[in-house]
C-alpha cells in the first residue's frame, strides 16, 4: 500500500480500484491514517466514523469482487461539508446550537453518492451555517 494514496487524483484511484490493484479498504485505511496524522493541525473534520467508512469500503470491495461495481466513485472516500444531511450522522453546520443533532434523513446529494458507492467518511468543517 502506498503511503501517498491520499495525494492521488480520484481518476487514478478509481482506475486502480477497477483494475483491482487497490482495494477500497486499503484506500480507506490510508486516508484514515493520514487524517489522524494531520487532523490536530488541519482541523478539517467536525466528525468522522472510521468503522462505518471501513464497512462501506468493504461493501464496495465485495461489489467489485462480484462484478457489480457501481461506477467510477465506487470505493472513493468523500467528505461532505457539515451542512449536507447524511442519515444517522451528526449534522451541526459547525454551530454549537446543533452540537447534538443527528440527521434523520439523507440530502439528495448524499443519496446520489451512496447510490454510486462513494464512501461517505466524515463531516467537514465550515463557517457556521455555511
């Protein structure tokens, strides 16, 4: 596994996933490791769920193994701004007033990303209420 996977363009990662020279789980682990290494300085994420991301990645790998890839984004990690609703994930809009709110539904973009197999990894920081 390359330590530099997180620097690769999505087109390259997608091609490697399709060629099965890289697994979605390997990619997810690399991104999680990089995030953990720099997050205290970067502070890009309001929240993330590593276990859920790994489960989504494993599901992507299983689809590919069965010949049922959902396309170019299947297995690619995506971080969403914390104003886009993802069911059962925190949705704070970077506001203290919503600190404990968990979204009861998916925004349209989240549904579309899930449908193509993207791995929804975490909630990205933004100005309060964007």
